[in-house]
């Protein structure tokens, strides 16, 4: 992959524009590009694994509940989905604002600012979690009012209430992860997530099977595991020499950066929630199709599959967000631009490879979820469609990471809103219910939204003035414009 990236006309064109074409690429140019590829893969690898392990915690809990009976499984699944839509996705989005603030501050070597931003984020996300927790306590009543089965709604409501402690831990975890990620400290995240996941198996087994809590035990296990992860990262941040410059404990300045965080947190949450909710809406719409049991099952399998493989481009997106924010904070505009060129290529290669794998396993993948031939055959039909959506989803993920690194969340939130709710969802309804294509039509509609999203984000990225963004980054960090070194000789490390 590295060799292909180096030989790409996309990278070559960038280098020729920026550095001229003396002696072809030149040894220095090849070394810098190769170094950028390695830096991004070094960041993305642990982030992919850590995010995947964190996601698997909720999957493990539902798997344990599945052995308690159909009602318990349905309640846990609905409760998990409700919690994801109304709480976890919101905190995930708001926490991503730290990718801009902490990343640019670290690049500018304003290490004390990272601690202040972390404190502000912890305060805001904790306060936001309070009304969400109150909302979760009425989950049963809300689901019944939305027309869901009363018995399943009661189970889901009970599950969501026992998840409330996990909500507060999840918010802290997002803050800690971004704080470390933006300093290029990623292996402790992987270690903490790995330890937590291993312990989660034991905790689930004890609370689900060895206690009288049933499915509530699985929710409580989630809460305990998330708090274990928070505790491990807290100990690392407090005692590790790596964080000595960036964390000096809580201070009276906790409110100083709160407004700056909120200004970025709201559009950051909008970026993620708009996309997340559109995929959840597909599952709800599938229940209105003929043979809703089959359509809902296959759409749920499709959603779980895409969520799983999305962790790879999501890791690349987190890596490029860190690279761009660090370089802009340091005033190295052209280094940020080169990082963008490299990550787009990596995302395309990754998406094509994963897409081909999905097509190759299409006839057997369904057996991982069901033994019903009808379901397996339908999944085989859906996977090539998922492979296509994965290509665009992978590209939009890194483009979104670029936007977070620059602090362009607001304009991208509007782009996502238009892509999914002006194009994507209406197209899905048209294909599924007017042209009668069924569940395939729902996903084809989302692909239309993804294509528009990619085109809009590409346009935004293409028109970025990198020198101007570097000045804005330094202004955001220092409060006043500081000259940016845009000369070729200092553009890269």
C-alpha cells in the first residue's frame, strides 16, 4: 500500500506543484511521503482496535442476554438502540470537538491548554448527561408512545435505566480518548480497551447468569466495564510522564475554555448524530415493508456489519484529524495538506479491499447471524450493495476527520444534514416504497446520500485555504494571529 501511495499521480501531482520536479520525486520527497504514511498507519492501527473493542462491549452484553430468552433479547436490543440514538451518539459527537481544540493546542506546543480543554469537556459532557439520564428513565413510556410492543418496551426501559451509570462513564471516556489521541498517545487506549473487554466477559457472566438481575445485569456490566476503562485511563493520565506537560490536575480555570468547547461541540455532535440517526431510521422503515420480520433482520445484520467495518476508516479519520490539527497548530500548512492527500489515498485503498472481501464472503456471511436459508440468501444479495456503500463511507469518514482537524464542523454538519435528509432518506423511501425494491432500496437510498455527502465534503476540502486555516488554528490557540511558516523548506517535518 505504501509503494502504491508513493507512485500515485494524486500524490505526485501535489509534490510537483509544491516542490517542483527536480530529479523526479527526489529522495527527500519520497522520505517525507513515506514518513507520513507510516505516521498515519501508526496512529490509525491502535485507534481502530481500541474503538472496535469499545464497541464490542455492548455487543457482548446483548449476546449474553440472548441466552435468557427471546423477550430479554428483544428488550436489550431495543434498549441498546434507544441508548445509542439518544445518548451515546450525542456524547461521541460532542467529545470529538476535542480533536480540534486539543490537537491544535498540542501542535502549537501549548501543553497546558490541553488540560483546560479536557476539564471543560468533562464538565460539559457530564452536565449534558444529566438530562439524558432523566430521559432514559422514561424509556418504557416513550417507546410505548411510539407504538412499540408494551412488553418489549418495559424490558427495554429497565435495561436503559441500568445503563445510566454507563452514560456518565462513556462521556468521560470520550474526553480521555481525544485528550490522548491528539497527543499521539494511542497504545494506552488500546491496552485499556483490551483489558476492559476481557474483564467484561467475566463481569457479564457473573451478573447475567450468577445473579438474579437477568438482562439488567448485562446493562450493569456495561456500566462497570466503562468505569473500569475510565479508571485505567485516569491512572495513566495522572501518573504517566507522557502527560506530565498536558495534565496538572483540576484548576479554577475550568470555565475559561467552556464556551469555546460548546461552540465546537454542538456542530460536532450534529455531524455524527445526523449520519448515525439516518442508519437507525432505515431499520425502523424496514418494519413497514412487506415481510417485515425478514427485512428488519437483514437490515439489522447489514447495519451491524457496516458498523463493524466502519471502525477501520473511522480510525483513519481519527488519525488524520490528529495529523491535521497538530500541523495546523504548529503553523505547518503544507504538511497538513500533504497529510490530507495521503489519507484520501489510504481510505480509497482500504475501502476497495474491504469491499472486495465483502463480495467474496457474501454467500457465507449470513450464517454468522442466522441459520435460516432465506436470511442468508438475502444477506448475500445485500453485501455487494454494502461493499459499494463502504467505499463512499470510508472516504467520507476521512474527509470528516479532516474537517474536525480544521474546526470546520459547522459547515460539514449542514452538508451532512442535506446529504442524508434531503437526498438520502427521501431516496430510500422512493426506492423502497414507490419502486418496491424493498430493503435493498432503503440501502440504495442511503448510498445516494453518501455520494452527495462525499461530493460536498470533497468540495469543502478542495477549497480549503491551508495557510488561512493554519492562521485560524494559531489564532484559536493563542487568541491572536501568529505568522504561519508556509515556505516549502519548513512545510514538512
